[in-house]
């Protein structure tokens, strides 16, 4: 159900399911990514480009690292469900949860990504309100994600030692963490804007033969902006719910 190599068994003790990639990204999205990366490589290789070689190498290295991470995330990522709990493999690590540590499995929308291939994700919530996205347990890989997750709830009930129920204390922690994530996202967006502005200023310094400060402009300034914005947005969330 979750992939070509998925194995599902129900022998009276429980189920074993593995969700891995069964569908590639859409052709349109793949072409768009190729255009973006190709244009980036072309701009870096232009003979009339006056950007110093060391900065070109740094930019290419960062792009290469992001590409490798994305490829490994897609190819190695998988979610495994068994009698002992759930495990999620990412690009470089595996996280595991026992059933008694799992509060809920929930299908949630992908906000702000209406044109994306994946519109619904499955999140695992812990008893303290923290959550983790389960790789490939989404509506791009599974035609009926809601039914799949409902089936997991039913099959896992006998192994949790408790029924699936909403607990007010946990729900409050989930909402609080959701507000903190929203604040962090806004802070990250602001820091990205600062990074772009700093990058433009750095290019101006390079073109005018000024003394460039790439470490300060591209790392220190955006990180400082993120820290300040995160504090600001968290305080706003706290006041709004006070």
C-alpha cells in the first residue's frame, strides 16, 4: 500500500508496513528544478562574471550539498510501522517511537503549497506535543491517505495499551508548539529576506572593489536577524494567548 517493496502482514499479533517512494515528482516540477539549477550553473560559468572564484566555488558547493540532501531524503526516506512502534528514516538518521510514546497520527494539509505535488502530510505527535512528519506517508504516494491512517489507528490500538483519545493537556501543548513553529517560520522568512539583501550588498562591494565581508554579511547578520525576529514573534504569540 505504501510502496513497491511494502510488506503488510496481520497474523493476529499486529501489522508490518513500510512506506517508501513509489511515485516520482511530477514532470513539470522536475523540469522547473532542472531549469533553476541549470540557470544557476550557467550564471556561475559565464566568462564575463566578475564574481571571485572562491565565492563561485562556495555557491556551487552549497547548491551541490542541497541537491545531495534532497536526493538522499527522497531515496532513503521511509516510514516503517510495526508491532513495537513507528520509525522514520531521513537522509542521514532514523527516529523511532514506541506505541506508548505516540499520542496520535494525524493527516494535515501542506500550508501555502496548493500547487505542490504533496498536499497532505501525516504527522506523528508525541505525548509532550512534539510532532514529526512521516516520510512518504502522504497523498502523493497513497491514493487514499485518510483511509490508510485510519487503518493504522485501528491496527495499532491493540499495541498501545490504551485507546486513541484526545487529552486536553496534550492538545494545549500541541497548540503552543504550533504557535512557536509559526513564529519560527516567520523569523526564518525575515532572515531569508535579510540574507538576500546582504547578498546583494556583498555583490555591490565586490563589483566596486570594496573590502567584502562575506562571513559577516551572509552568516552573522542573517543569524542575528533570525534570533531577534524569533524572540519578537514568540512574544507576540504569548501576548495573543495570554
